[in-house]
């Protein structure tokens, strides 16, 4: 590029900057800036410090016992298909990555023979009753912190009820459904 070309380029950039400044000044004259007498949206701030709202308490999963009477074990079996990569549901089935789940309802936690449980689950204690299964199936890692089970959980209460109904059938003899008193006690807690 010759010397005259550079001068033209510089003059063009300078002219664009001057036009921009003139445009801004002209816009300010045509539409003057004015301060509002009061804010359009007033934010109320309590005096005497900052009040922080308490975080919502995690109440756990929704009650499940009332849904079990009408739960669909066939739908639970369909849900269990994705569990077959790690678990087996047959009587006498061998453990896989996860323990065999035959006779799991009301069984002791961490008690399936021949399976190496995480220390978190082994030390947790208790039985896999309907309430415990509901909490575990909702979010395993939230129910038993440190569990090896890598499953996000079932969000819908109906899905958990259907899965538990299926697990209930995968036994030598199905565990009794919850009584009206147990359902009322869970709903009241």
C-alpha cells in the first residue's frame, strides 16, 4: 500500500470516530437524560441487618406406602430392565456388579451372601422395608452416603412404587402390603 493509501485509511477511521461522537451528542440533545424521582421498582430491605431465608429442608422422597396397593409390578419389571446390567432378580442368581435382588424386601441391608458391599452400606444397618427402599430408589447416594451404587434414582413416586411392587414379587413368598395404620403413620410424618 502506498503512502496515500495509508492516509486515506487513517482519515476514514478518524472520520468514523468523529461521526460516532457527533451521533452520541446529537442523541443526548434529542433525548435528554433525566433522573427518576423514585425507582420504578422499589426493593424493600429490612432494617437491622440481613435476614437470610432458611434453605428448604430436605424432607426426603414422597410417601410411598399408599401407592403400593395400586402399584403395577409389570411396569416395575420394565423399569428393572435397566438394572439388569448390575443386578439379577432370579432365585439363586449370581451376584453381578451389584448384589442379587431375590428376596430383598425386608431383608437385612448388606446381607446378600458373596457380595462385597461398601462399608457405608454394611454399617448402615436395618432392613430393606418399603420406606427404606423408597428412599434408596429415590436417591441412593443421598440415602446412604458413600454407597458404591452409581444410579441417579427414580424421580417419580409411581415409578418407585412400581419398582418396589416388582421387587416384592421377586421372592419365595411376597411380603405383606402395608396396613392402613402404617400408611397413616407415614402420611403423618
